[in-house]
C-alpha cells in the first residue's frame, strides 16, 4: 500500500477531521522515529496513518478498537503493521507490544496529543511556537491535557530514547506537517 492509497482509506473510514489530523500527526512522528532508529520509514508511516481507521466505528466499544482496523487491512499491509495497530490499544485488546514499531506507535499516539495540546495554548496556536522546554513543562503538569497518557509517552524509554530525545523527534516531525494540520 502506498501513501495515496492509505490516505484514501483513511478518508473513507474516518469522517472526523480531528481524528484524521491525529493520524497524520502520529504518522509523522512514526516516520521521524523510523529515521532515527534506522527502520523502514514507509512502513512506520503507514502504521501511524492507519492506526485509528476504526476509531469511529468502535466508539463505545474500545475492546474492538484496533481489531476492526485489522480486518479492514487484512491482505493490504504486512502483518507487522496489523499487529502494531492491535497492540497500540493493548490495554483493551489484550495484544501486547513486542517490536520497536509496536512500542513507537503507543508512544507516538500519546505524544501527538501533548504536542498539539501545547500548540493550541500558544498565542498563535501554531506548532512553530512550541519548544522542547514547553513540552517538558506541560508533560510535568498533570492537570494539563489530562487525557494524554504520560505512561504511554514514557514507553519511549523502551526504544532507548530519553523523554527529551523523543519530544525533540516528535516536535520536529509535527513542525514538518504543521500546514497540513492547520497548526
């Protein structure tokens, strides 16, 4: 599957612009991580862009989130992509993260929320204003972006990345797609 096909599949399955933008953000972070770690950028990007295909369909049934996407993607992408998508919601699906890509998807999914929430409180509401220091500060404030799992972000340590390294990779990746995100 190429990027155009993936974006088409995303548009067909996700109506919410917010969720589509979230998928773009996660894909960008995943691609940045793949580059840093010497992994396949295309595969990691695909995993990020497709990870929430079933989010609207599974609404209210989180134990299905990821599993429905796996059915949609069967035969279209590699098994490693499908496994990572099921594992990113492992607390509900019971599928545990094994590979670096699985772990990266969990961490990237959460980090995208922290970066975007931080951007939205900036005077210009732009990612370009977000700094590494502001992310670290907001990460430490438990009352900021309460829905963002700090624990999931910290799975970056399983990738041998410090929190600051991970934040830097994610922030640079999102600056690269800020126009697409409208931020």
